């Protein structure tokens, strides 16, 4: 239900964007990113509300790592991805900045405290997201093409798109409740940590929309969608999926996550930037490198769970 509802949500949102004549890059960084993050956002709200904090962090950390190292890695292996200079010099550094801020805010143990996030931290993350939105709006305004071609055909009419967006958001919220409740039960029955269950079954399951969208976009040569979707998704994951529920429900501490976990998020972002910067193109060797780093980190998660 989570995956299918997210898929319909993205299609309906894309149709709405086409009707409003919004460019692909803006769709990828905002609407598509929000749509593919909808399962993670719903799960984050449910897990924090039920005080399953490890699941909240695992959901975000796992998603960020999977999105770049596994999904971009696989997409690059399928078809090398070109990266525009503007993305290399603007969007990707913004992703690195966001990941670095998350690393700094989560690891309070470096300053003698306990690892966790507070409402102040959430406010900082939300502030970064606001700056990101302002940036892409300004970039859209100042980089509009002088002549616009014929817009692609929308899958749904305007009214149907709005209805589908509302209905799928409801379905995503309901499905996420089932996911969180039963994931906790499975972890307890099998004596496995919530962190491990969340970072494997839940994260990989809810990342299917990103995997399908990015691999398909790469195969079709829609490089802006392939690159922009993952950048927007990870920034949304860190700033909104984590920041918004914490701002509403309050902060928490976690002993299950250390600097290695948040460092994995940072390494993924930096690797994404360096691979794109090296030749303005992600090649298959770099795709295999990303997948190898993914397996290395998840091997660590398996050993330490």
C-alpha cells in the first residue's frame, strides 16, 4: 500500500505540475522528492509519536544511505548518468552541507553529551530546508528558458490529480501505522533491534519508489530527474522527515546510533559529489564503488545489531 500509494501520488503530482507548467528539475527537487518521501515521513511521525526513536533515526539514516549508495549506484550501472554543472556547483554542495549539519547535530557525545536531537536541532534543519526551497525557486525564476516547447501530456486531469493526491496521502498515513506497529512486534518476537528491522525491511521497502523512479529515469536518459530526485529526497529526509516530527513532539536521545551511522550519510553525499565532479558524469565504475560502500556499511549494521 505504501509503495503503490506513493507511486500514484508522484504521478498525480507530476500531472499537476505539467498543468501548471513547472519544469522537470523543479518537479524532481520538490514534488517528486516529497512524493517518494511520503512513506518515510508518515513512518517518522508514527514512530516518534509512539516513542520508537531508534526506528525514526534508522528510517532517515537508512533511506539517505540507500538512496545514494544503492539506488544511484544501481542506476549508474544501468546507464551512466550525466550531471549538469549547475547541479555539481549548487545542488550537490547543498546536499553535502545538509548531511554535514546532520552529522554535527546528532553526535552530541563529541561534546560530552548523549547522542540525540532537540527541538533547536529540528529548527536548524527546517531552516536549511527553507533556504533550499528559496534557492530552487530563485534558480527557477532566473533560469527559465526564453522559449518553452510543447508541454508533455499529463496522465490525469487537474481535478483528478488533486483528488488522487489527497487520497494517496491518507492511504500512506494508514499504511505507515501498520508498518511501524508490526515492525516493532517482529523485532520483539525475533529479539532483533528496531534499528536493524527499520534499516533493512522498512527502509528498503519504502525506498522502492526512489529505486524505480531513478533507474527508469536513468534508462530513459532523463538525467535531471534521476539526479534531482535523489538530491531533493535526501534533503527532504533529513530536514523534514526528521525535523518536522521532532519540532512537534519534542527531542529524544538514542544510544543505538553513533558517529559511524551519521558518517555513512555524510560519506554517501560526498561520494555522490566527487563522482559527479570528477567528470560531470557518473560512470559504471563509480556505480559499483557506491554499491560496494553500501554493502560495507550494511555489513557493519548487521554485525553490530
